[in-house]
C-alpha cells in the first residue's frame, strides 16, 4: 500500500448508500452494523425498510428493521437485519 501512495496509484471507491422506506429512497450519510445516519433525518415510526448499497457499481440490498423508527432530532437510528429481528414487527 505504501508503494501505491508513493507512485500515485491509489483508488477511491465510489460508494452510494440509500434507505428504501415506503416508496422513498433516502441517502444514508453513515452506516454501521446496527445503526444508520440519514443525510436528512425526519420522524417515522418503527418499520421494515431496505438498505441499497453500491460500491464501484456492485450493488447489494438487504432488509432491515428500524427498531425505534427515525427521529428528526436524533441523527443516529438503530437498525436490525430483518433476519435477526424477533417479536412483532408491525
């Protein structure tokens, strides 16, 4: 890696992340194992959603559950992979 930096041949991946929620596609600013941060947070109750991620054109999608919903006043929102969720979800 150090040689790549010295000779100027480094790569910066094109990463795009979105939350698909009730027909809306919302840009994600940050994504962790159990949380996300939307670029523009807003209020929404707990719900099923889907994360859509593209890294250099290679797309992945997976279902998540917004455990506590979304809040405009709180940037970080807890998520849970849908396969890990237990109990009633609606």
